[in-house]
C-alpha cells in the first residue's frame, strides 16, 4: 500500500466544509495509513481501534462515511454497523474484509454495508470507492466532478467520458470499468486474478483469457497513436503508468 494517488478534483460536503470520515481497524498501522490517505484528500478523519470506540466516535463525530473492518477484537464489524445504523441509518459504510472471505463480503453487504474491499488493498482504491459512496449518498457537493487523471489520460467517473491528449475515446461498459480500475491504481501491478475479481466480480478460476482479451481491446483504443501506457509484466500482471 502506498500514498501515491491519482490527481482528482477536491471533494467537500454540500455546505463547503471538509468531509468527515471514521476509520475503524484494530491494526494501528493500517488505521493510520488509511487516515493519512484520507487527510491527504482534505478530509477530517478520526480512527478507532475497537468496535465500542467506533460506536461512540460515530455518535460524536457524525461522519459522512465510515471505513469498517469486519474483524475487530470486541465487537464484529457487523454488530458495529447495526449499532451505528440506529442513530445514523444512511451513513455510507465501506467494509474491509479478509482476502477471499466471500462469506464476509456477502454478510457485510446483506447487513447493510454499501461496499467492500479485500485485504491487501490499495489506498487509491479505497479513496476512490469512498468518494463514489459519498456522491451516491448525496453527502458532498455534486458540482464537483469525479475525474481521474494519469499522464495525458483523463476519465470522468460521472459522465463516463474518457480522453487522451484531448482526444475523446469511446469505450464499452466493461472497457470503462477495466480502465477505471487501472487508473485508480496507477503504477501498481495488478494481477489477472485481481482484475477478474474487481471488474468481473468473480474469483479467479482459469478465466484469465478474458482479461488478456479486454486488455488488448483497451490498448488499441488508449495507446493508439501514442506512447504505450498499459504494460505487461510477464508472470505478474499489468500496470498503467504515464507515458515517458
């Protein structure tokens, strides 16, 4: 996990004040990394290491969004969510789950969580997903655009417009989701299994050929007439980075 983030437009609450976020994780280092990444966005952030502290902090802080680990030392994240929902029924919640814990993902979303990421994760992805949750919940100034920029490549998450060096690029829905995942994680090597899980939403099961196929489609549109941005690392995956 790194603190390198793609350049985005600033995001504030509808009244112009800083977004308030609550980070809940019993690993102090991870909680601090997450908090630092969100403060980098200009948000007001507090963290809690236990479920009991999270419930108390939510009542006091009245957060606009919550990052919540499912595995906590005292209360489960699901119980924390249930208690928080009694006083804050609409606050968006992003669950953190163990890698490949499908039952945790299902339980979290069934319990009222709004989204999830699996550990290990990229800080860039967490920030992007929290921004999307805030916009969906109407908790932020909707006049701000959700724009990802890597080099001369630009993607607008709201309008689904993509351009490179000022030239518009038309993508299919799947190509757009694949590019968005790359742009949320610039300079980070993404394995075929990670891409399958995030873009196609099913676990890796020998279907890597579909990733190769769509990466080739994307390359034809993104890299045509330009220095390549999408690179293959044999045996590791793919990486998107600005052209030299």
